[in-house]
């Protein structure tokens, strides 16, 4: 991403977020960066549309996460803060305490306000050793988050997390930083979330190894400002072979196998800095919908750079958010195979839809995760999923009958509870949302189309034994067979696995 003083536009983000209204399980969250006045950098004479104070971007419900960019120096273990036209370059001892009220106002509106470290063009945003990274994590915790320190640049405001935008140097220290910051907020009175937003070429040069060894909650993949010489391109290349969301990012087994993935995109043509990676909101919405349909439980939403550009570009953020909330996405349900849909009409409520179609409230919400808990965000013409077929590649199914329970179905069919839930992710943890006529998957064949080598599970098999006997890595086995849980405790005799 841009620093205000830089002509380079790129992003590598590691974010930690938390606030009462933020729901990290949703698939329509919108992340938008603030702090560098990107519009002002490209339109120096149009001061009326320059970046406004942070609270200006928290007046409605469209934006969910706001990373503040940047702390652009780690030199000597002291954070140096630069916030363009709002707080300028305050160096290592500066303060922007005047932002406290605005930050707190955003948090009161349910936004997540995080801190972004790094930025383009800096040579001091890097760690020499893991020890440096661990110590700096403690400094950030005490200066901006839930710790206590003499120097609090944002005064009384307590941010919801940290965001690393590392675009040069080496990969030293980022796993150590992530591990330390998570240990510091472990047991805190509010939740914190760690995320990363690498550039789309895979794996990322700076935080790629950290994503494989440290626990991240979300990844904001930067599908812009790409090096076209490596044949990996941004949003404008979709759906060509250069688009690698489905081929590299989605199937990869990260340290957190359920990490949420976001599509990162420019919010304006002038944001893209001549890389040609800007696409209109309608196109971006279609890309997001298609990406979400591949695995809705892994999709987190869209990330945009930046707030000033989005507002000047006809509130690009609103356009994208409206497209994300399922109005223009085909009804797919959480696994992309809806068998009964419903089109919302004027005056509809969740209760009325459920009563008319024999669907429970739990089932309606499970199949349509964009509906909020109060069911206040239905829109006329919205397509809802009311019933879901079985998982792709399912080789044995079961139709739920009156009086059925998960325990009874499992006992009658020789299926473990872990396997039933893995193959049917809409079933909640208490198994209270089964519905008569619902199709469940009890056994699944190889999960990757075009599989060239398969294996049939035998009694006593373990993942380790299968991998050793067939020369397959644990990461490969899990990426090719998404139904296998992280502990490999849900293998079933007769199940067909893909090995290559």
C-alpha cells in the first residue's frame, strides 16, 4: 500500500482486530484502509476530497474493519508513526492523541480499528532477529493495544489489533511477532484477531512462511500491484490462468486450516497506480461471489485500498458491500449446492419465510450466512437458500426423517460425529437444526476433480500411515481432501481419498 510520501502502491498486511459488533465468521465483511490519503497523493489540487478524519468513515454500516496506516519504522524497537494529512510524520516520539475520540466513535459503531505497520518505500520496517520481533510486539501491545506504557500515541484509545504491511527486507521475525502478540492478548477481556494481506503471488516473500507456522484468523490477498512477469495477475485478470485464488490460496493448508480469505482490490482507477488492476464494483462483486461459492466457510469478504479513494469514487465501498450481501450472488448455501431457493418479496420477514416453507430459523441462517442475527437486512429480490443438497463428490447420502437425531443417523450408518459434521457443515454443534427432507452426505469420494491417484481407507488407517505409504505430505493430503479434519480423526472405512 501507499505511504503518503511514496509513489509505490502495494500491500502486505497482518491484522489483529476485535470489537463487539464485528463477526469474523461472516463472508461479507468489508475491510478498508485509512491514514495515507491516497486520493490526495494522486489529486493534490482536489483538497475537498482529501482524506477526512477517521470518524467520518464510521457513520454507516458498510465498512467493518479500518486498519490505520502506518507505523513505518521499527528502528531501534520504537514505533514511528506517519498519517499523511491527518497527523503527519510524528517520528518515534510523536503523538496523535487527537484521534482518540474518532477511534472510539468508530469502535462504538461496531467497527474494528487496527494498526498497520510498514508501508511502501520504507527501509526501517523490518526485523533483524526473532528477538527484535518479539520485543517489538510487546512495545506495540503496550503503546496501542491492551497493555500499559508511558507512550500512548493515540491517547486513551485502545486499538483492536495490529496490521503488518511489509514490502521489503526479509521474512525474519514475522512468525515470532505473531506468536508473541497472540500470547499477550491471550485471556484479554475482549477478542483480538490476527490477519495477513500478502500480495497474490504465492507464497508471499515476506509473510508466507509465517502463515504456515503461526495462527492467523484472516488473510487479505492483494490482487493488485502485481509483478506481471511472474504470470500471476490481479482482479482484472479474472478468470484467466493468472488468477490463483482457487489454485494456490484456497487449497493451501495454513497453520490455521480455517483461516478466512479476502479478495483485496483497488477502490479507484487512480489507486491502481498504472498497474491496470482496477475493476468496477459490479465486476469485483461477481469475482467475490464466485470466490465465495468455492468454499463459503473460508471466504471472509473484500479488502479495499483506501477510504479516501473509495469515497471519491462514488462510495465504491457501498457498491461493493451491497454486492457482497448476497443480492447479486446465486443462492448457494455454505457448500455451494442449494436445491431450493426463495426470492425475497416486499414485506417479507425471516419468520414469515420460515413458516411458509417449513424451514427453521437456525437452518435459514446456516444456509444464508449474510442474514444478520436480527434478520433486519433482507432486501427485495434477494435470493435465499432454503434447502441444500449433498457435498460435491458425495458417494453416500441420507434423507432426514421426522424424529431423526445426529446420534441416531451416525449409529445407523456407521458414521462418526466428526465425519457427519465435516461432510455437512450446515449442521450446528448441537445438531439442533436438522430438517425433514434434508439431504446429508455420509461418505465422500475424492474431493479434487481430475484426481489421478486415489486410496480407499482400510481399518486401522491413519493419515500418517497413508502419507508414508504413498509418499504424500500431510499438507497435500489435507488440501486434496478437505473433509479430513486437522487431527485426522474422521477417516472412515471405505472412504476414497485423493492422493494426486
